[in-house]
């Protein structure tokens, strides 16, 4: 298929590069910097309190609206963000942009924590109850309700919901994840693709048809387990290579500001490429500013919006500053980034150089779990976007369609759909960032009131 003399895939790839180009990345990071300053470095001075809240977030707050505990909401959000991006995305960033990409990934996540806090705060502040008695919230609601009366509010809210629904059905939530699971199971365990696809489809159907409570229950079980197991693997490798830490971090810092020379299978990279790959892959992993994770935050049984903002803020910390940075450190420390391997194969090789066969299994099993939880997490995001656009009557047809796409995803190689979904994923950010900046006074006021109440013991 051609469009104006060019292949459709080529056209979409160019559009994708433009959407995820400097303007969006500057807007995403710039918004994070602005909110960081406006909120007084909340991700630094309030992180210990936020982590304390996470430890106690399994408890329900009595007499408040919500579907699940704050911990369950955080787990649901992490189930969607801790995915193939933590393994494949980091490897791609370092392979293409060099070790310096890891520095810029860290920096984007640092400012992204303030963005994530603000998104979750607004999600709880402007959430509503749907016709089935379940909580509905996220950018489409804080755009519609928070910016009510402004001529662009309904249009931006609808656009976000349309973009989010498309990403859930045809992007992050389905095809890439199913393919990752099927390929990993076939390579590592020699399980036929049809059998893996059938099992995944049945499990997805069982979990997602049970609604947010079953999705959250599955997320609470799998997310901590898979994350801890993977991080422990990273820590063992780093611990066995302590003598390489100074050189590794020196290379990361120097490569962030100077050109990385060609080495082995690495072709070399300039500073701008390191910046672009680090920021883009980091944001793609933790989704800070894209507007997806606050949809899960809105379901939390919590009274104060700022408290859920604090809890949700730790999601970016865990996803990127812990898991992604550890993955990148292992890749650089083991010199795997200079070889000819890419993506999951590169990460698997890095683990196997130290942990031998066990290392390969850690990455493979981690990738399978990460991909599966992303599927169920994004199912919920798409469900809430569907409810916003079509009401509760659209939820069941959406879930059936989602399951069918998951079932067929293992056998499709629709590059055009994947690139299109990546474009729409980036487009989600624009209406969300407009709302965050427009509602900056609400964010600041809620934050100030919350911490004043804490100081007074309320």
C-alpha cells in the first residue's frame, strides 16, 4: 500500500518519529520540571513519606469512595508500566543511544515523579461513579470536570479517551505483549505458539472479565513477586561486579554529555541521540505524563487526592529509577551493549554472562510476567476510556474484543498497526499535559492544604 508515492509504513514511521520527537519530549520533561519547582521538589523531600504510605497502603480507608485499596491501585498501575519496556526498552535505549541514555532516562523519571503525583492527585480529585457503581477517573475526567466551561474541554477529553482506547486495543496492551510471551515461551521452553496463545487468552479472559477487583488482585499477587525476583537478579550481578561500578557510572555520566565512540557491535552515538533515546524509552516505560496510570489511581479507596498522588508517585520511582536503571547498569557493566545482540536477547545475554543458564531464565520468566500484567493493566485503562465514550453498555463488547485481539495477536505481524499505536500513545500526552498545566493551581492548592493538615495532626 502506498501513499503519495511512499509506503504507508514509511509514512507512519516518519509521523511516529515526529510525534516522539523533540517537541513532545521537551513538553513532557518541561512539564515535569515546572511541577517539580511548583511543588517544592516533592519527589525528594516527600519520598520517604510516600514510601511509608506504600507500606501501609493495603489498608482501606473507612467511609470513602473507591473500588480497591491504594496498594491495589498502585499495583494495577505498575502492572501496566513494568513491562517489556523495562527489558527490551532499556536495551534498545542503551544499544542505540549508548550508556549516556541511561542518565537521561533517570533524569526524565526524576522529573516524571512530580508529573505522576499531579496526575494521580487530579484523578482522585475529579473522579466520578459510573452507572455500575464503579469509580471512573483519569485525564478524560479531570479535563472534562476540571476544565468545565472552557470551549476545548470536551474535545480534549474525548480525544484522550479515543487515543487511550486505541492504544489499549492495538498497541501497548495487546500485540507487543502477546508476541513477547509467545516468543519467550517458544525459545526458552519449546512451548508451541498456539498453546501459549490459548493459555494467555484464557487467563486474560478470567482476570479481566472479573473487573477491577480481580485485575487488582492479580496485580497485587504478580507485580511484587516479579519485580522483587528480577531486581534480586540484577543486584546479584551488580554485587559480583562491584569493582566495575566506578567505571560503569563514569561511562554513563561521560557518555551523557559527550559522543560515545564506536565499540564492538555498537556504531557510536552523539549526545542528542542519547538524550532522545533515554527520555523517550524512559517515558514509554513509566508513562509519566502520558495519562494512563492515573486511570488506575482513580479507583483507590482514599479520601485525600494528595495522598494517592504520593503513593502513585512511587510507581515511577520503582519502574524506572529502580528497575530500568538496574537493567541498564547490568547491560553496561557486562559490556553486553557492545555486542551484536539487541532487545531481550541482549538483556538475557547480560544476565547469562554472570548467572549462566539461571540468568537467562530470570529474564525470560520476568519478560513473560511483565508482558502478561501489562495486558491486564491496559485492559482496565481501555475499559475506562470505553465507559467515558459509550457508557457502561460498551464495557462488555470492549472486553470481548480485547480478548479476541489478545488471542489473535500471537499470529499477526501488523507493523503498520504497531507504529500507528505508538503514534496514538504519544498523542495521549498532549491533552493530558494541557490539563496538568491548566490545573496547576488546583494541584498546588490541594498539596499545600494536605501538608498543612498533616503538620496540624489532622
